C-alpha cells in the first residue's frame, strides 16, 4: 500500500493538463462497463471472447472534446491490441497495445500506448475493486500531439460492470 501511495503522490506532482481516457477493463464475454473519470465518460462491451468495443468522450482542453470509437483484440488474457478512431470529423485513426495484470486481491494494473499520425498517447493506472461490479480507478495519462503542447493528467474515476 505504501508503494501505491508513493506512486499516486508522484503522479499528482507531475499532472499538468486536462486530458483523460478510460482505463483498460477486464470484462467477461457479454459484459458491459460504464465509467466516469473527471470529464470523461465511456462505455465498453466485450462482444466475443477476444474482442471488446468502446465509445468514449474525452475532454482534450477546457473548450474542446472528442469522441473515440475503438476496439481491443485480446491476444492473451493480459495483452491486447487497440485500434480506434478519434474525433469522427477529423478521421484520426490510431493503433497501439495494452497490458493488464493483477497487482493483488483488490488491485488490477494496466498500461497502454497508442499512436496516430497526429498524436501519441500513453497511460498507466490501477483499478481497486470496491464491490463485485464496481471499481475505483486511478491513472496517469500523457497526451503528446504532433503539433501543440503535451498534456498530462492524473485522473480518478469509477467503473460499473454489468
């Protein structure tokens, strides 16, 4: 627990911008997750054993937000490929990889990196099991656009699975 507190404090010191995205969720086939984190809202559904689809709204600045539509192909239980489209109007396609893993009985960790011709984004975080179908999330996200200033943020949120 001391390690987690130290990591959270370090990430708080580093957080600067106002961007965020959903955590990587481990879902069962047919399960749906709905989540909120700061100014982010998302929904994911695992349609078959190895494939999850999702839709999320991301605030990228105080006056601008985008919508992502994405899919995750689960190569193994903890390694997945990610492909998506950010902001339907700009048609920015991205791809990347993500990993998840059990940290202890209540904590699951995740990390991902995605790339497009307009940005790179990386996230690392953890989910704490509050109840059977409710997780508390904390994660650090770095958004690095090809043009403009990088945006980093520590986010907290909740995910409800059903």
